[in-house]
């Protein structure tokens, strides 16, 4: 592991948009730092944290590992689906009335997010009702 690799990994992690998918960034950094420390000590923790932050952000708020488990949770809850005329996509804002929002259980570490079912698809929304993640 050389200093160029460390600097490149750090630059990538720091250049990611912090507003987008902040929870994935934090969780990815935590996991990456721990895995890196286990494998290569303090230097591994630094590199692992930077790389983990990058991959955690790509994985979304829930992270790649939590998505299937969360989808199963939502299916077990059997909430009704809201019929939405627009595209079910990140960035779309759902109406203030007619949609029922539910808290995400703390085990998923999705602080600040709620979920609902839109056109039979679970989605995470922020407090302004904007879709921040579609769980496929």
C-alpha cells in the first residue's frame, strides 16, 4: 500500500456529493474502516474507510446488504400501496395527503427516512416527502 493509493482513495471519497445518500456514506465508511483495520492495521483503516464511503454511497441509504431484508420486512407488514400517476424514482415528491408514511425500524439505520409503498414498490422518503431510495 503506497501513499498514492491512499491519497487517491481519500480524494474519491471526499469528492462524492455529501448531500446525496449521506447514510450510505457513513455506514460504508464505518464498515470499510473496520474491515481495513482488521486486514492491515491503522493504514488499512484509513484506506478502507475511504473506499467504504464510496461504495456505501453507491449502495444507497440502506446499503446493498440491507435492501433484500428490508423488502422482506415491508412485505410482511402488508401495508396498502398508494397509486401514483408519476414516475416512481429518486427525486420525485409524493403528495402530502393520501399517502401513509411509516417509520423505518432502527435496525436499518436509516435515520431521518420514512417509507411507504407506491405502485407496489417500497420507497424511502425524507421529511419533505421526496423519494430518496426505491427498493427493488
